[in-house]
C-alpha cells in the first residue's frame, strides 16, 4: 500500500502502510479513537502528535486535519478500496463503527438514539468540561474573577445531571455499549481526575454516572486505549 501521496506520511512515515494510521495524543478526544480501535480489533499504527513542539500546527498535520486538532486517521482501505483521510473524533467513531459493524446498531431507531448522545458529547460535554479544565486547572485558574469558571462549572453540573437521570436503570448510555459511551466517559474521567474538579462539580452526587464510569474503566480495551499513544 502506497501512502506517499499524503504529505502527513513524510513527517510520520508509515511502518505498516497496510494498517489504519492514527495521529493522536492521549487526551479525552484522542483516546476516543484508540479505545474504539482496541474495542473493534482493527489493526492500526499510531503516531504521536506532540503538542509541546506544536506538531499539530505543521503543514504535514494540517494537510490531513485542516482544523489542526487531534485525532485524525488515514485508512488505506477506505470506501471503494481507496485511502480515506478523516478528522473530527465523532466522525471517526461513526466511520469505524460502520466499517467494523460494531458499537453502532444497524437498527435505525437505535442508531439515531446512539448518535444523539454522541452529539450530546460533541456539543456539550466536551466543550463545557474543557472550559472547566482551563479555568480550574490550567492557566485560567489565575484569573481572579471566578464568574467565567462558575459559568462552565454550573453548565457541567447540569450536563452531568442530564446524563445521571438518563442512566438510571440503564447499563450504558444507549442501552448497549456503544460509541456514545466511548465518546462520553473519557471526558467524565478527565473532569474528575485530570482537572481535579470532582468536588467543584459535586461529582459524588451523580451516582449513576459514577457507576457507569467505573464499568467503562474496567473494560480491558478501555484500559489499553487510555494509554495510546504513550
């Protein structure tokens, strides 16, 4: 398989060009895709995109991910047998689910129930939890005016409440384990562990979210995917 037409392979050469190429970092968005790949068992090769040296801003990376965000993939065996470059973690999850026939129901009603929760993460949980991280844990914590932080904290609490009520009586977000869980729970884990916001958002009040997060973190594929790339 020749991937030389894709500029990204000049900076991150493919040692196994017949495998799906993953360009990522172990962030909540990044591990969505590594967890998914571990769950479905599709062979892949991982390339670490180092933010410390701004590799996400290089022309080679932007040639694949025009929004200069991780994760991105290059599938040498895309639709019609042609290579497929793809960015945006939600789109990648849907693509891999359809490619593998796993973790997204073929039943139309169940499929759209799953997709609505994927969009819930993409439009709500990711942006809001990320802002809590900025204002509580990273550089924004030095801002004396706490109104911006509190705005995102309150919205994160609301989102956790929506999720908690929905999970009451359910094993997983969309009934069966799916890409919705793979999208949501790395962000929940990051909020309480990486951002140290457990007390700030009152996480102990959300018993159903705690229960499903614990089940998620027990999955072997999740444990492997959270460490990729190392």
